[in-house]
């Protein structure tokens, strides 16, 4: 089923042992399930409004609950994996995700579905936090990039498959199928994790120090407040960012301040603040959030530009939007090999440069260039994203101590998730403002095109900031 992965070193071809290939297969399926869970539910929202006789604002919580659960617990479960053993916790996460998926498909009320989606998100958080952490235990350091590229490929495939697979399943079997499809996949993943991932080694007393409950509580509340501030809207159309949202942001900022205070004094902190003295980790987290913010722009702006400015029908819009994730999926494994061969730090800069170039072209391209004028720079952006994420994750995870891999992997996933949430809110607001429309769904084609170009100009500036941060961190790391 799985072809051998080949790695070239000193002109010799090294074939991975079957056990390693199957271990990577289990990690890839874990990543596929968690990313599929993120993207597949969106296409079902219109159907759910009819099935439960609910408003669109109510059924949006089917998506929000999943993202909220991932955001609030992903760092904590990464740390927990470092303490109690990553294999057993990953098995528990896959089992929770699978059972919650079954409950989603059997839900008789909307609020039961939302609760099941929150549980599903907690399982997904475990899978997202621990898959990257397992790479160091599964393959050698010289192959880390290739393994990270494989995970990036499956993540992109899950994102790309979600809308199209969800549409087919809903049309053929009803909305329940978009959740029940995870059950057999989850069973296979659980078996592979149990059979092929390395057994957890006994932990020392220092590694089994008490879990930081106070820090976990404060961080979870802070992240939940931020995510709710970014995703909750009131009013007509896209809603507005009001006083309630500002209060949530203030609560989040206060929570982060208290969290830092607690971590500085905790005997066994959730996150060791000394880790942030490493320029590579600081830069990786910051650039990951900036890049994810920009990538969400393609998902927020793209559908409106294609339908309103270019006049494409829904089927054609979906086809054009699938080009980006497909390009990222095809780039993942080659990007990993390039990171192994040329160095992760160098390929991180190359990826950022590609994203910046694509964003700048999108900021200038006239609507008269049509579909080709949008797809060409979009491919540059998504290929750059795949290269950046693979190289960035490799640069961080290759040198992390074994007892910190879970929490660092969780922090990387968190930075990406926060970027996606921020991009959906902030870049959506920029797009609406630049289009000068109270409701973007009724804006004129010219206004939408203007809004698209302005929004990607802002995106290009964010990536230029990310390039500056990455270049300085590489310089700082080299001078040490």
C-alpha cells in the first residue's frame, strides 16, 4: 500500500525499514484526520441550518467549537504527552476523536452536535500536537525534513479534500456522513499507532514532575477568550467587532500576563519561559502565525473575488480554490527533502520569499487577467507556504530535547491555529473595509476587486515583516 520512501545521502539510496514506513503512515493518518475535521464541516453548514431549523449564526458553532477546543488545549496536551508518554496519549486522542465523530453523526439536536464537535476537537488537538513530536522518535535527524514534508502533504490533502468530499457525502448519504467517515479511518489509525509507534520509555522523576494545573487553566482561558473575540460576531451580514469582543481581548491579555507570572514561579511550568531566549524558536512561532494569517486570506477573500469580480459559478469557484491546497500537497515531500539537503533555515527564507512574491502579484493583478491571473500567484503563495511550514517545523523540532518535543510541537500548532483565527477576522475586516461595502455579498465587482488587491497588499507587508524576523533570527543563531 505504501511505497518505500527514498532518501539520497552521499549518492547512496537509503530505504526506510517497513516498521518506520508504517509508523509514518500512522502519523500521516493522524494529521489527515485532524485537518479533514477542520475543513469538511464548513460545507455542511447550509444543510445543518435546514436539518435543525437553526440560524446560520447557531450552526457556525459546529465549526467554532472544533477550533476553540483545539486552540485551548493543544499546548497542554503536548506537555502532558512529554510527561506521561506520547504513544499512550496519542492512542487516547485518536480514540476520543473517533468516538466523538460517531456521536456527531448520531446527534439528534444541534447542541449535542456542537458538544460532540468540541470533544472531537480535543482529540484532534492531541493528534496535531503529538504527530510532529513523534518525528524525532521515528526517523533520524538527517531525515526530519522529509518526514515533516510528508506530514505537511497529508495536512494539505485533508484541507483540500474536505469541501469536495463533504459535498459528495452530503449529496449521497446526508450530513451525518461527513462525521461518520472518520470512524473507520480512526479505527485504522488507532491500530497503526498501537502497532508501529515506539513504546513509551520509563520517565525519570524530573520528567514526571507535577503537571502545571494553574498555568494550564490560565492559558486555556486566555486562548479561549482570544478565539471567541476573533470568531464571535453580532448584527447583520458579517456582524461587527463590538464592546463584547474588546472585553474578551482585554481578558485574554490579562490572562496571558497572569500566565507569564505563574510560569516564572512554577516548579514545573507548562512552558519554560527560558525557551523563548532561543532566537530560532521565537522567530518560528512569530513567522508561523504571520504566514497562517496570510494563508487564511486566500480562503476568506478568494471565494468573493472569484464569484463577484470574475463572475464564476459555485462549482468553478470550488475548483479554482482547490488548486492551492493541491499545489501545497504536491510540494510537501519535495520541500522536506530540500530542507534536509540545503538546510531548514535557508529554505524557510525561500518559502517566505515565494509567499511575498505571490501576494504582491495578487495585490497588483487586474481582474481582466481572469482565472489565470488569480491561479498563477496563488500557486506561488501555496507552494511557498508548504516549503515554509516544512522547513520551519524542521528547524525547530530537529534540535528539541526529547522531553520537550510535545510542548514545542503544541506551540507550533497553536501559532498556526491562532494565525488562521486572526486571519479570518482581521483580514476579513480589511477586505470589507477596502471594498467600502457594508455587506460584501452585495458589493459591486469593481469594489470586490479593489478590496482583494488592497488586502493582499497588506498580506505582502506581513510576509515582509516575517522575512525580516526570520533573517534576523538566522543571523543571531549563526553568530552564537
